[in-house]
RNA sequence: GGUCGGUUGGCCGAGCGGUUAGGCAAAGGUCUGCAAAACCUUCUACGGCGGUUCGAACCCGCCACCGACCUCCA
C-alpha cells in the first residue's frame, strides 16, 4: 500500500521532512495532554484541536494510528522550583477540602466535555500519571542504573551535565547550550542545594507529611517529577522509539527536552522520530495564559458569558477559526477575527447544503468543471501534505464554494454539472472540512430531528410563497423577520427559496 | 541579558525568488416587491534602510518594533 506524501516540520531538525513511519502503515503519536488542576482554557484547546486535525489526517491517509494523549494529575508544582513546593492538584484539594482525585476527575470531565464540543476525536489511550506510578519508579531506577541520575536526601535528580557530556544532546530540541544552562544566572534558580547543577531536574521528589499525593519508593515516600510521566507512558504504550510527539511550543523546554533526556537515560535511545509543536493562541497580542489572567474558557466563549467578546460563538466557528491559521503560527483571537470566521464558516455551510440541490445534466458526459474540482482536491492533498496547511486548503474550499454558488444561481451555465460533479463536490467538503479538519457542516438544528424541522420549514416557506403570490408583503416579511429573529435566514433565489441557520 | 520566532492591505491570515492566496469589512453593479443571500467588478500590502539578482514580501546585512522560551504553562 502506498500513502500520499506527507511532509512535517520536525522541531528536532528545524526542517520539513518526508514523514515515513517506523513501522509501515502504522503511526505512534504521543501528545502532551492537560494538567487537570483547573479548567482548560481556549489556548490549551488550540493545541489539542491542532493535533486532532493531524490525527484525523493521518487516519484519512490510511494509517493505523495509536494516539496517546495523557492526563497529568500529579507532579506539577506551584512556583518555580521542583523541590519542596506544593503540588498543583494537591493544593486545590487542600483548599476545597476534597480528595485530589476529585479534583482530577472534575477537571478531566470538563476537559472531555470541551473536547467533545470542539469535535475532537478521543485518543486511542488516555493514560494518567497517577495510574503509572510503578512504571515511573521503574524508569527512575533504570536511569539511575545507567548512571544518569543520582539520589540526594530521598529525592532523585537527572544528571544533565553527565548526559550532555556523554551524548552531546541536551538542549538539541530547544536550542539550548548546556554551558548556558549551567551558568544560568536567574535569581529563581538559586536555593536548589540538592542538585549538582542548576539544570538538573527532579525525577522523584521526597514528600513531607503535608503532601496529599505520595507513594512509597526505595528512595522515599514521594511523588514523580513532572516530566517523568510522559516518558514512562509513551515508552509503555508506544515503545522506546515512536513516530510523532506533539505538544505546545511552550513545552519544548524544559518539558520535552527533559523527556528526551529521561528516555535516553532509561532506554539509551532517542525516543521520537518527529517532534511537532503547535504555536500559541494569543489574546490582546499576548500568549493566552491562565497564570497571567489572559485567558478565556471555551464555555465562556460558546455561551457568550464573558466580558471580553461581545457575543457567543459556536464551537464549530471556533474550530474553523483555528483551522484558518497554520498550526505553527501564532493566532490572535479578537472579536473582529471571530466575527469574520463566523461569516466565512457560514458561507461554507450554506454552499455545502446547496450541493444536493444543484441541477445535474442528464447522462454522464464528462464536463470541464470536474477537472477544476479535481485539481482543487489534489491541491488540498498537497496543502495538507505540506505540514498540514489547513488555511491554504480552506482557501481552496472557498473556490469550491464559489463553484457551488455560481451553478446554483445559474444552472444553465455552459455544459452544467453531472453526477460526478456532485459526488466530487460533496466528497471534497466531507473529506477535508468534516473528516480532516473536524468542522461539522451539518447544522445542529438539522441533525436534531432533521425531518421534523425540514417539514415545518417547508410549510412555513410555502405559506410565505402564497403570501408573496398575492403580493401580501406584510405577511411575507413578517414570516421572514420572525424567522430571522430565531436566527433562521430565508434566502430568495431564482429557483426558489432556501434557508439556513445563522450560526 | 541569552536563545529562537515574527512584523503582509481597514481586520484576520496564507505565500517564502517571477503567477489574483483566501476569509471578513468597504465601494459600485446584477438579481429582487423590498431586503438578505449569491454573483460580477473595484479598492487598500508586504516594518525601515542598504545589498545580491534580469527580477525580492520571499535571499543576505544592519536597524526598529513585537512575541515566545530561559524550571507554572497547550
């Protein structure tokens, strides 16, 4: 079996590379998931939506994909140091007087709800850090056995200097130089007496009595360091070397750099063939970030219940908005940009709904327009194969939108459309917009008791048509205006009336 | 301070040596009872200064500004 060529930008090499899986026909992909100590904000979601699109495209190409996206539910500490600080989840549990696992469950549920709203597919495996304590402890032991970690006072640290000396690799992913890391002079790197070098990081952290989440180990009763869970779980489910590792840009350093070090330390091999990083969602020109207060929750945007944007935006508008920019570019969210996305998306939906109504020429004579449609489809494969260029593919979709509208307005145009034209148009929208980009094209109002609504609308529009025949403009306008208030738009065309929902 | 990345028209956002990106907004027109939608046409670009080249938004240099990372980050 052959696959369409796919080029991906590999952060490790800094170049676009032809994607070739380690095992033919199969792809192992790991994406860093959320830390579930609070609600995921829209910026977090952008990364997950980006990798959902990547997952979808790999599936579409015919690969059998094992997509692992973890839940981090232990090890993330409040503040800047990785010793002695409080666990983020433990902190919430203490403040709210609930079990840490209640915190984890609550925000995991919320995360899943948001992912479902944004039409993200579920990963093949969604492992959690607390569910893999044994694997993490084993990995720490392997790293110690291989001489890349040391114990101090019950905590275990990764020896970055030794790793760098032996492999010359530390900092390769993020472009760091080990000397600079060691000579790092930021004030908050001080007071880390247990480490041999400031750049060393914790694999296992000894916990005091007040710490809610702790497990026994040969070194101490404690908990695993932040980066360890991803190394342990990716190794467990995808093997010591797998195809794709994804995550947000902001995880490159230290998280992913340390992951590589840990995997190497434990398995003595490079874990990942292609590192893919999504760029940040900006708001007010700055990275969306919860700790800076510069963030918005998906539900706040979907419900319109927020102070930042003037109105509600549907989940699919958000997804379309995200797909209109490249995953490796920053994307600035503004009211105007969302409004533009809403209109543009609505244009695609309207055209999609018109496809089945297009007039076809009888017979199966080949028509010229099909060549155009086909070349746009081929173009979209090229765009997607070029590091997932969704904005460019969407530009081609808008070309198809124009074709649909032109032929809908003027069915007599040239040689017209045939069965094949309709099939190609439908499949272009279904494949690229729905399947690959994950943007649902069918209005919710239609999927929800579709026939019922359609039937009612037929009656209403028939009454309006009668009124118009009688030149009863007040009645016909009343119907149109009332429907408009309900966000249903009536569109008078040459060949009859169509309608669509506004959002 | 170090290391990266960016600066495209009113807004968003592709392109990265020669070809209209696209969407939204705006203007005019077609259609329409009116409107909307759609269609046609039009408009406003590549941060600044140099250099390379027959040709630069795209390559190189300098400058300016913005952002990200530098142990909370998707």
